[in-house]
């Protein structure tokens, strides 16, 4: 029998742009995705899972299936259609209603302020590379705290800085679709961390009683062989994608070990990082005051030395084996024949989650607690007789929960788990055929159907033990 800690959160995650739809309703402004997706003409986000209209039903269902926590995000452009200026009252009311509905069902809302959805006008100014964006983000956060701070107990400043910058400036599958500009990615990550820190400071100084944290995607990196150059590649990607953010989060500075590698990567990619002394004052303050870390974990990577030019192919279709990911000055992700992968080439490696959790405890002993804020398996689900026999997903989630319990047994303070996702949602770069939900969504009719995993999840939540 494997019991979870007392008061463990069995949660499920969503994000505004991926779940709500209603992209042009009740005065909502555009994010940087709207025009881009329209120009591309491949995926239409305008309805998504229609959570904007169906949230009551979804939250009731969540409660009925034993879920006691939900990640939602506030779409900045519902509150401030242009990113700043006068608030849009219908957007403000919508989030009151949504938060109230969660609380009424005993489904604790964990509210994210920025989940990949920068307002279009601020994106055009340079997104996280511009000070105007950062000032507007701080003002927007302040507004949210004042409006909802008396009832939201858990705030998340930013979702996955690394994924944002990798998507925008390295892989190029997020607007502005820049490829291989690693220096821009590093600068933007630093700026996001400073913005996060300023928001933590604001929240703490105003004396709210709730908690505030940040969500990082943290994927473990392993060398594919024992060759020193492969080991070096794993260390380099770990520092770029994980340690750079974790150092900023928990130490308020970048350690010499991290900075040496970052500077070398910058040199090889002809760039530099600009920082101000003030940045580190904010970072140190937040490192001391942050209440929790959210970890999103889906996969780990196996690295091999690489000294060519950067080269990436994003598998956005589920055509197994089509991914390429090699970065100049870092390394190349390669297939490990011993490790299974999803159809999107994401290695399924729960050990990587246990290793990551334990290493945070060891490297950053001042961390207070961790929530696994996203984990789940994307699959091409098929609805048969009003349900989905998603045994592969159950197996995936069970293995990852077992890894969490092992980390807990090794002394890591993990207080909750949020499956990605509550219901099937829109996937940024994969559209609608990569499904993760506990509830299947028929995107034509917007009907929901509990999958086998939903019933399994319920049993586990009810017993508070791994089943
Ligand atoms: C995380 C994001 C989510 C979600 C998830 C699954 O990085 O925080 O918003 O999309 O990944 O990713 P994908 O939809 O690309 O499969």
C-alpha cells in the first residue's frame, strides 16, 4: 500500500487559452497566438473546450471525480484587452464567477498569471524582452491580487519560462518564430525571473494571506554514454534549461558553475546577457519569500555531444521518430532504445521525476514545498461507447505518482499533483489530436465523457493511496 501525504492535492490542470475558447467574446483582446494561428490556418483555438461557458459543469464533474485542486489561469487580455489601461468589467466578473465556482465545489484554485498568453500589443513591443511588458505584467498582477486576493490561496506567477523562450527563440514554434537564438532565450528567461520576483515582492509586501510560487518545466538530462563529452552535453542542457531558472528561483543569483556554462554557451552563440544590480535584489527577496515550486514534468532527455550548427525538427503531428533537437554549444537529444516514447517522441521516464525532485531538495535546501503542477500523457484517444480505454495513460500516471512517492520517502516535501489536463484541451503546437484529459471532449458538440483514467483517478483520490 502506498499512501500519499495527508491533505495531498489530487488536482487537474487547465490554462485559459487552451481551455476557454471564446477568444473574441465579451471584449477579450488578442494574445500573440490569435493572428498567428489564423494566418497559419491549421488549428482554430476560438472554441477550444469552451470552458468559458462550460466551467460550472466541468468543475462539478471534477468534484464528483474526487479532484480537490484545479490549475486555472487568468487570461490577461480578458481583464485588459490591450494589456493595460482600463479593465474590462465582463472579464473581471468572469474570473470572480470561475473562482467562486471552484471554491463552492471544494476544488482549490491554483491561479496562474501568465500561461503563454502575452497580450498582442505588448508582444509587439518585444514581449519579455521589453521593460514595457514587465511593467504591465507587474501592474496586471497587482490588479489580480487586489481583485481576487481575498479568495485565491495559491498564485503562480509564470508558467514555464524555459518553454516560452524555447518556443519563441529556439524551436521557433511560438511567435515570433525565431530559430536558434539562444542568447535571446537566455535574456528573456532572466527578465521573466526578475518579473516573477517583483510580483512575489509585491504580493508579500501587501500582506496577503495566500501563497505564491512559480512553475518550471524541469526535465532531467542524462548522458547517452559514459563518454566525458556526452556527460558534458547533459550538464550543459541541464544548466540551460533547469539550473539557470532554479538558481534564480532559490538563490537569487546564478552560481559560478551555472554562469560559466551560460557564458560559454553565449560566447559560442555570439551573444551576451545584460543584468542590473537591482535584478538580483528582487531575485534574492523572492528566493527567500517564495512559498512553493511547481514542477511540470513530462519527459527526460538523453544527450550526446554535438558540435554542429543548431538543428531542430518539432514533431507536432505524432509521427513517431521524426524529432530532431541539437543545439550549438550544448548537445543533441538522442533516442535511448531502452526507454519507451510517446508518439510525439517524448521519452517516458518516471525515474527522471524522482531524480529531479531529490536533486532540488539537495541543491536548494531552502525550498519549502513542491507541487507537481503538470504531468500526463498525450495520446490519440478514441471514443468507443462513450468512454476511452486509456490504459496507457493510467500506466503513465501511475508510474509517475509512484516516482513521487519514492521521492517523498526520500524526504522531499511534495504536497500535490495536477494531472495535465482536466479535460481534453487545445495543444499550442499540436492542435486537437494530442489529448491529455481525464474527460474526453467531442470538440464538435462539446460533450464530455469520463475516460477510464477518470474513474481510476477518483478511486485513488478517495483512498489517498496509489491504486
Ligand atoms: C506544458 C504547458 C501546457 C501544455 C503541456 C502539454 O508545457 O504548460 O500548457 O500544453 O505542456 O504540452 P503539449 O500540448 O505541447 O503536448
